[in-house]
């Protein structure tokens, strides 16, 4: 499939958003999303994603919606990012409709290493013999390769029933692939706490910027005045970071505005330059 610049850009934005949403190292990411056109003209759908944590031993996939409780992340802020990911998928659907006059009903995205793969399906889900729950179970079996014994009797029956019709659905699918040869830049504020000696003293703070195997650390106290607020210190660091990364191709930097226990909480409390 020949892709326009707009679609390639959306692929990249979707990938970057998934990277932000997952707070630990991973081997593979899988996402499913559906957008259905009802007879009333309204749209509805769903989205879920899973990832396999990186490790020496094979580990079970993690449901993306479990991340806030697993990593002590503010759920409202996290769900705002999830909603923005679904909005990007809606934009992708509109772009595909505009360029190819075809509106997909659901997509499955898989990311492994530098390989981004998206599978478009044009199956009529509104009048499907399978419910949304059925398709979630079937999708887990097909893409996450969950063993059949993990499902109950009724779920196994649904999967077996689907497999009888899978060749029919396969004719209504298209697969597209994109390779990204870059690693998104990350930044975080690292804290080295010390006991306060006076009212105006603050912990040492530094802005750490990573891009591939390159790293730059900027100590806030070295670039700021004592009377400046923490937000002003970070803003100064942001400006320096922006200058330092101009030499990198399409670098993305996140600057943290406040302290949190979890490193991913720091990214969620950040803004983008």
C-alpha cells in the first residue's frame, strides 16, 4: 500500500503515544481499535492494548488499562493520554477514507523493535455474529497467543466458532508496515534529595535528556538564580535542552515540572517542546 506523508505522520504519532503510555521496557506491543458507523449516523467503538514486558523469562502480556494501578499513576491524566491515542486512530481512519475511499471497521497494530505493522479490517462489525466481548477473546487468542486452556468453556467455543469463518474474514483485511529507524528521545528530572537546612533551600534537580546512545544532563541550579521558582528553573532548562537537541534529527524532549515517586508519573506531568 502506497502511503501518503499524512498517513506516515499519523503512524509515527500513534507509535510515539504508545511509547509514552508504557512505563517500562517492553518486547512487543499490540493494540486493537474499532470505529463503527451506526445506522443512526453516530460512531462508537473501543480500544485496548497490551504489551509484553522485557525480560530474560517469557512474561504474560500486560493490559494497558492496568498500568495506573500497577505503577501508581494518576488515572485521570493517564486516561486523557489514552483518549488522545484513540483520537489519532480516528484521524487515521478519516485520512484513509479521504485517500482510498475505504473506511476500516477495526485495526490491529503490532510494534516489535523498529517494525510498525498495522492490519486494516473492513469486516462489518455492526452486523457481526460475534459481540465486542467475543472479539476481544478471539483477538487475545490470535495476537497475544494466549493458550486455549486460559479461556473458559464458552470462550473456547467462541474461538473455535470464529476459526471456522476466519478465511472469510481474511479476505477483508489489508496489512501495512512501516520501519522507524529512530528511538524517541526521552527526558526526565532526576532528584537527589537532601534535608532542608533553611526555608528557601530545595532539592538538587537536573534535567536528563536521552537520544539513542547520547545523553545530556543539565543541573538546574547551574543555570538558574536562587530566587527563581522551580517552574522558572525548568523553563530555563527546557530552552537549553531545545538548543542542545537541534543537532538531532526530529528529537522530542519531555521536561518534568514537578516531583513524583514514579518516573512515569514525571513524564505524565510534563509538557512537550
